[in-house]
C-alpha cells in the first residue's frame, strides 16, 4: 500500500508540474497553482522541506491543500479563457467594422463615379412602377448622402407603401363580405385593421363603434342569461332534480306525506315563468302505492303561482 501511495504521488505530482508549466503561458496564476500542488505531491520536494525544517506536512492537510489549489487553478484558467474569448470577440468586431467601413467607402466612391447613371436607373424604375427595384438600387448608395437619391428612395418607399396599403384594404374588404354580421368579433377586428390604415375614414369608425357596441351587448346578455340560469337552477335539488317548493305543496296535500317518493321533475321555460311537472309515488287513501303527476306554474323565484294539472 505504501508503494501504491508513493507511485500515485509521483504520477500526479509530475502531471501537475507539466500541466502547470504549460499553463504559465496562458494563465500564470493558474500555472502557479498546479506547480504549487505538484510540490506537495512530489517525494523529493517533501524530503527536501523535511530536511530543512524537520517537520512533515500531514497527509490530510496536503490533500486539502492540493484540492484547494486545483480549484483555484480551475478558477484562474476559466478567467483566462473568458478573457481570451472577449479579446477574440473584440477582434472579430473590429474586423467586421473595418470591413463595413471599407464596403461603405467603396459604395460612396462607386456612386460618386457613376452618379448620373445610378440616378437615371432609379428614376426609370420609379417611372415603370418598379418600386422594389428602385428601393434596392437606391438603398445601396444612401451612405453617399446624396439629396436627390434620398428623395427618390423616399418616393419609391411611399409609392410601394401606398400599393401595399391598397392591396391589403382590398383583401380585408373582400374578407368582410364573406363574414356574417352576427360574427361581431371577426368584423370588429377587420374593421380595426382598416381603420388603422385609414384613420380618417368615417365608415370604418362607425363600423368599429357598431361592432364594439354589439360585443358589449352580447357580454351583458350572456351575464344576464347566466344569472337567470342560476336563479332557475337554485329552485331545484342538485341531488334528484326535484322542485323544492312544489315538492312541499305535493306532500302537504298527500294522505301519507311520509310515503312520498320522487320519480322525475321536468320544466319548460316560458320566459316570465316556468311550467314544472313532478312525477312521484305515494300511498292513497286505501294504502296502495300509486304514481301521480302534478303540473304547476312557477315564478322565476320558485314560488308556486298556480297548480295547472294533477293526474
């Protein structure tokens, strides 16, 4: 075991020493950390220190020191790597800037040498309504700062924008023709797009306002319908669907209320009131179990307004 431990000290000590020496070129601090770690491992160095001080560095303390030095090596090596990457990025950025400046100057020189031909070519493209071609040609030489070229570029850009605006307007109007009036959200969205392109168009303003109002009305109707539904459903038992008030009326009129057995309850919404029919079983005056039904007119708050039928 002693020889294995000694061999490991030699192997790692030499590796750390060589790696540290190589690392000194790129990161002196990282290299010194590995060299210091190697001095704690190499037997000749330890023997030399022992001969001078007559003191031996404990194994655990050496292990901790080597670990700390190795971690410090990683930290300093990482810093050096990051610095190299930053320097490389800065170098590439500088090269790109130089290349861009060179290209810019080449375009300026080419425009100055061929101004008449370039201006004439752009004007011809605009005359033939080839606005994209005019933009491509003029944009390339805007760096020259020529006022005439800048005017032609702006003209081509405006003309192209006007055409795109007209095409989009036509497309939106065609789409609107295929959408039913009742689809308020879709109509509002399309008219909002049209109004954004034509902010002074009164018709589009009216349409946006109209559909916005319809959407709000639909929201209010939906909320009212949900409240009405809850109002109606609260009258009925969630367990068996029976109508609570009608059930009490039925039981109060029975010969044997304790024999009441609910079978089914259905209702019809008549707007201002409900028609509720409850079918049930119960004992008659002779003690026999029979099935009966009661139909009643009921208010939206669940009050029994009128018994319409019993059978």
